[in-house]
C-alpha cells in the first residue's frame, strides 16, 4: 500500500478546530486504521459537516413522502428533483440556502447562492428557465439590516440578470430574530427531455476525469464547515470562506455543459459546490461504486503554490467535474475550447472504493469514498428534542382577550405601513423578470409565477411560501399551512400541484427546543404533502441560524 505524505500529526484538537467532534475523530482513525494526515482530516471535516452530511437531520428527512404520480427522480437520487410534466418533458427544480455567507458578505453570499442552485439544475442536463427566492431580514430600521438587505438583493439581481434567467417570484419577511443571521434561499427551475438527463456518478475503470470551467482559487475554503456553525461576532474573520461568483462565466458553462452532454461522451457530471473537488470526487465515486485517482497539480489554479487541502476544499464557483468515456476526450475538449473554458484531465476512474489524491506524483490523501457520504461512514445522529416553554404559553392565547381598538383607521394605517405588508417593489424591480420572454405572470398578476415552456402548449406554475410567525407559533401546523398556501397558489393560477422542494432553516440542532421545532415542522410537511400527493423531491437543511 502506498504511504501518504507525512504531514504534521493531527490530534483531537486539530479535529475540533476543523469542526469535528472527538468521537468523529476516533471514527476516522478507525476507518483508516491510522491517524489521518491534515489533508485527509480536512476532507472528512467538510464531508462530515452538517452542511454536506445532514448528520443531524437525515433521520427525519427520510420520513418525508417521496412517491407521487409524476416522480422521475426521488429525493437524494440526483442533484435536483425531477417530475414528469407530460409530452416527453421533465421539470427539474430545487431550492437551497446561502445564509451564513450572506450574513458576512451579503452581495457575494447571495450571488453565489443563485449561481450554485442554477448549476444543480443544468448539471442534470436541464436548461434553467426560472428563478425564485425566499428572504428573511431583521429590523428594517437597523443600519445592519439595511446593509445586508441591499447587498443580498443586489447580489441576486446582478447574478440572475447577467446569467439571463428571469426571477419570477419570491417573498420577503422582516423580523428582529433575523438581525444577526438573514435567510437567503434561492430556487431554480429547469426543463429537460425525459431520457436526456445526466447523473452525478462515476464508473468505468480507466475513464478520464475532467475539471471544467473556472480556475480554482482560495475563496470558499472550508465554506461547508463555516455554514455548519453559529454566526458570532468573530465570524467576519471567516470572510475567506465566502465564494466569489462570475455570472458571465456561468452562462458559458451552462451552454458548454448542455452541449457536451449531446456528444454522448459524458458518463457523469456534478457541480463543485460545497466542499469543491472533495465533494464531487467522493460523491460521484460512491454513487458509481468505483474509486478515483486525482492529480491535484493538474487542477488549473488562480494562485501559485496552493496546498493540497486548499485545492481540495476550495469552493471557487463555476466549476464542474465530468467523467468521460475513454476515447471520447477530444469531443469534450472541442466543446470547452469552443466556449473558451478550462477543460483539464485531473484524474482517472479506478476499481475499488478508494479516492487517492496526488500532488506532483506524491500521495497526499487516501480515503474510502463511501465513508465520506451518507449510507457509508458519515455519522447519523438522532438528537434530543423537547417542547419549548413558549409553546404551552402561546396556547393560552384567546382572541377574545384582544381589546377592540377605538378606531380601526389607526390599526389599518399601521398594517399597510408595516414592512411585511408594504409593497416590495424596491426589491423585485431589481430583478429582470422578462429576460428569456417566458414569464407569463408579470403583466397579468397571478398567485403563482407562470412560465411558458417554449415549443409546447404547457406552462409551469411555481410558488415559494412560508409564514414564519405561524411556524414559530406552532411548527407542525405552521409548516402544513406553508405547504397548503403554496398548493393553493398553484391551484388558483390554474396549475396542478406536482411536487415540493424545501429549504428548512432552523437554529442550533444541539439545542433540544430548536430540534423540536425542526422535527415538528417535518411532521407538518409530511401531513400536508401526503394530503396533496405532492412528494418532497429534495431540498436543503440549514441549521445554526
């Protein structure tokens, strides 16, 4: 067996600094049969982070309904959900959060959230046709909230507008509970012909592995770990963890990706989002039940002398990993050369389950792919939860106890001037809703966004909805109401509810009362989705908000 490069000996203290628990460090040593070097420990730290592994939520996520009359890809099977919309067409859609980056660097945090969710759609072979968002900010009178909001809205608008996909719907809500940590949830919807999708998988011993798109820099290193901790006064020191986006580069990558799929040379493709090269190499290998040799010195970089762990963990945007059928490399190179994008072979598919990372011919990391992902060695926890005291107290409320105002004029003036009711025109005017000429709901307002599917007689209706106050008051009922509201908006616009993608934003999962909110919300979502026969096709969980 090859010996990995000797680096400074890692200890439990090293693991803790990387966000791992002491027991997780011991489990890693047991898996490897030795103490991991720093590169290997870094790999586990991001793949076992809450952001990548869902270790504190997956037990309950598995209870959500996943079957429905239109399902083509169930939750977890692909990068995004996929439903049959008839006439040989499928709709791919997903929503994800970029909360922590947006709290520290609002503009880039929000912009890269938009870029990342669009890549999840077109890596499957679907062309994005619509974007939506769901935003939560603190007290609107606070200077910090105003700074965050301006940055977030401009980031979403600038990236989406330049990328050329219309933003057709969304929601904005203000509450003091979001003063420190805003919620920035971005959704993308795409269309693909059934049978022309691509999976995020890797197989075929000897098949070459390519990295395509932008060069790799030091932005976004440990971004997944950063997203798996509480925001504090010191979080600004983690600013390098925030990625930097380039929508024009992403537009080129979109067109090149869809074109290269048509060559028939692609075995599998995955976006390099959270955890970068680490995530894409390990998840694709584990899904395809193969290994991979990866040559990190072949990765195009923006900075000189990047260390192996920096290259592996970088979350630089607009990058993909593609496994290509051996002998068809020229077809792939031709496409990316046409679009003036990097396309470099950085590895090869191997037998077995091990991913071996090399730097200038020296083995710097050797890990079993299946131990990095759920269903393999990644930890799964069932956290303690208990009903918070405020819940019982809130049940004592009686509408009869509310004093009737002397004049309703004052009450009405208060309501219409409240930021949660007032016009959000300032926000949505910054989004291009008409680019691509498919949006049918701008000039004729509808409860849900309506987007035409060109070349067909079909249209899609989509909506993002949640009343945060309802969910706080009663998470189970409030979440069921959120699903119901979205379903009503679809129906009132003439559509048929077919599927749900979720973005579950909660606090620290180690707090039993917070975890109770999460569990209750899952129960409410399940109840409503079963009632409406709208399976959950996937989504996102964001803790530590």
